[in-house]
């Protein structure tokens, strides 16, 4: 079997080669829109220039990126208690977002918003938030999430974060940022490669692989305290961490027995237990728990080439899931357990596919040729992944129906191995 860069990442033995510049912001390019876009007028919030961030601009950007809304600039509505429903409906808006911002004596900001249904001439929602200056963007994202939910019935994911890998010169960085690329923070910086970030279910920790001990070792790091724990440092390779839904354990891929197999380990270290039962020289790796914790999806070459399998969480009853193409890796399961995302090599291209697990129907979501590392949004409606085109590495976000695509390109460099964080709790 030809050991391409994708195969090496699949075995967990490769070094991640990622380049990225020092700037935090990303340039976002949007292509495609959803069917039946909802026309939403978003007014400038009264006195929003008092805050360090323009709340209405962030809301507009969030809703616009989703592809589900036709965002209408509504100017400024100073009297949010007397809405001209007929007038806004005549302007083509089915919904109207208005709000106010005021500075509080303690340095915080009071951000208030209302959502109106112009068709039914009624108020749909309201939120009042008192936030410190550094949380102004988060307040706007939460408002966009509320609008998304009230108008679609699906939870918004604008207030979530993404973790990814960067390389700045000869130094590697594990970073987290808002899902729009803003507010980047460094989790870990090293002269040695870092790879395979994985969020804990509550979003408080990130597991990852570091080569700082001149071999791959799995760590868990607390984002608030920066404290970190070695959870897997066995003989050979320690790779591919994935959290169990309860946050108490991780699945890891270890080669301590001579060929890579899947184990579980306590999130604080210890309690190592082998799960997969690959025989001979078969490699079992890239484990991912189902949302209910009852199953583990993984990659194995036991059939001759890398394919995706599913087994019970105790390692029993392993069954092959992918049959389209001879090379399928990087399984990721949607939060509702209905859809499998993965990277498939076909006709020499590595592309993002999804499979309806009930029917086995496959759909190709990308039109690029070198895709890696898919990760579902916590609402299950979007997938972020890494790709390369014309020598340029970037992140892509695509809706699960393939209609909406966003390219996130760093201002100065490249980013790789994205993983979408959970809903904030």
C-alpha cells in the first residue's frame, strides 16, 4: 500500500507539517447559499459604538456566513419598543433584529436585543446580557445563535470555538479561536510538532499529541489554568486522542504491542485498557466515540487497505462501514449519530464525504483534491476541515447538504487540523 501523507496521518506516526503566520484574523470567503433564505433585517444597535465591538456587524457577519439568511441592513432603530411591522415587511424583511448598548458604572456593558416577526407582527425573542469588554464579541455571537434558533429551530453555533495547529517559523502552536477566526489564543507553543487536537465534551480542556519528548505523547491541557497532564506515554507511538462523551476517558492509538491498536485511558492518566483486537500486522487507529458512548468508529487496514469500522465500546462486534473506494480515513460522527463524515481517496483525490448511516448513501461535499481532518459543528449542520488548493492551505466550512461553503484563510500563512468545539455551557 502506498504510504501517502494521508496514510501517515492515519497511522498516527507522521509529523504534521503546517505553516501559518502570526496574525489572528482570518479572511472568510463565502460561496453558495441555502435554499429558501430567510430575509432578516439587522438594525444597528443604539449606542453600540460605546462598546469595543460593533454588535450588529458581528451578528450580520454570523448570519450571512450561515448561508441561510438574506441579511438586510436596517440602519439604526432608536425606538425598539414601537416597531412598524408593516413597514419592515414592505421592505422585504420577515424578521427584524434590534438592540441597544449601554455602558455600566463597573466597566461592563449592557447589551439588549429583541427579535420581531414582521409577518405575525409579534416579538419572537429577547436577551439581556451584562458583559465585560472582552466578552462583547461573545455577546453578539450569542444573539446570532438565538436568532438562528428562533428562525430555523436548530441551535446556532456562532458562540463556539475552533482549535487548530499553526507553525510560525520553526515553532508549532496549538491555538483556539472563535469560529469566525477572531480572538485567537495560544494553548501550547513548542519547537517540536504538535498535532491531533481534541476538545473535551465540556470545552474546558484540549487533548493533543506533542513530540517534545522526541516521540508522540498524548497530553490533556486545561484551557483556564494551562495545567496539563500526560495521559499516554507508552513505548512506541501514542496518538489520535478522542474523548468519551462523559469526559472521563479518552480513546488513544498506541503501538506498545508492536502494531497500533486502540486503547482507552482515564482523562487524568492511568487505567489503560486495550479495546480493539486487530490481528497480525493490522493497524487500528483514529477512534471516535458515538454521541451515546456505546460505539467506537475507527480506521483499520485489516481488509487490506484503510477502511472505517464500527465496534461496541468494549471492542466487540467490529463491522466494516465504508465500502465505496479502497481508502477511507478520519471518521467523524454527527452529534445525532445519523451521519458519518470521512476522507476518501478516489481517482487520486482526497475529498470530504458524508454517509447516511441508515441507508449507506454517500455524498461528496468537497470539490478540492487534498482534504484532511473533518469535524462536525455541535449542531450537526456544518463540517469544518482542512484543505489545500494551488499550494495554499486553508480551512473550509461546508453545510452538510453541500450548498454553503466558507473558506477561512489566515492573513499570513496556513492552518491545519481544525476541530470544532462543543456548545458553551
